């Protein structure tokens, strides 16, 4: 009887969970793709090339991102700026910029290596394709416009969430202090056009306080 009793206890737990799931009390399934869960702040998604608030491009074509990339998926070529009509504040700008998403491992080293904060990562992770050529993202695909809007690879897809391309700020804010306590609460990254929030990440105490409050409210 001991084995049978334990077996029935297990069925009781399984049955209760099943009933709770059916009636929604313990429903954990996200109705993807119509419903998408919120991404973590430090999410490593699709890349974006940023501009300064005045509209100038941040990329100076230094190729450091390509050099540090362990997957060798980034190809950059710089070109001298026209003194009368410069593209970036530096002497050069990224004339050619390509990322092979088939090779990318989304490690974020390109973000850390960039001296001008030109490349960051968004919350977008849905970019599967049936054509290998479509996996090569060019400068035109990656670069935000002067209003801060980032072009989507599949603009006609009815299920896309373009707001995920506007969140290229979370990961860099999270890593901005670089572990140095003296820089906690200090904005380390320059702003860009658009709605992205480049304010510093809250202190750990504030994060813990928010989590406790959300847990009590939820």
C-alpha cells in the first residue's frame, strides 16, 4: 500500500497542476507569437548602428568590432569623411558595414570594443530566413535614421514588434559602470535620437526594492 499511496500522491499533484493550467490559475504558456514575454534588460538581440542626437553617425570605421569578433562575422571598411559634408564627427566613417547573422554568436564583444558606442544590441531575436543572402545585414539594414528609427528586415510581417528595435539601450546601461562602484548612477553612454533610455542602471538596492514591490503587488 505504501507504493500505491505515494503513487496517488503524485497523481494528486499532477492532476491539480493540470486542472490549474486548464482553468488559467497556473497557466504558464505564452500564446506566441501574438503574445510575447518581456525580454530581460541585458538581452543580446539584433544589432543596431547608432547616431548622435544631432543625426551624425557614431561609427568611425575603425574596424575594432570586426577585429574582436570571435566568430569573424563582421566586415567593416572605413572611408574618409568629406570635410564639407561629414558623415561622422571623426576623420572616417563606416562606409561598408556587414554582419553575417549565420555566424554571429551574440556575445556582445563588438559592443564592448566600440570606442564611440556606435553598435549596440536590441531585444529583437526573430530574424530567421530561408535565404542565406538575407542573413547578411548591411549598413542600410543596421543604421538607425535621424529620428532614431531602426529599419526592420521584414517590414511586411504582420507579427513583428518594431518596438523591440528601439530597445538598444538596456544591455549597455547594465554594463556601463564596468564594475566600478564610483560610477554607479552615472550616465556613461551618450544619447541617440529616438525613445531609447540611456540613463544609468539603478543601484542593486533599488532593483531589489522594485522586485519586492512587484512581488507584493502581483
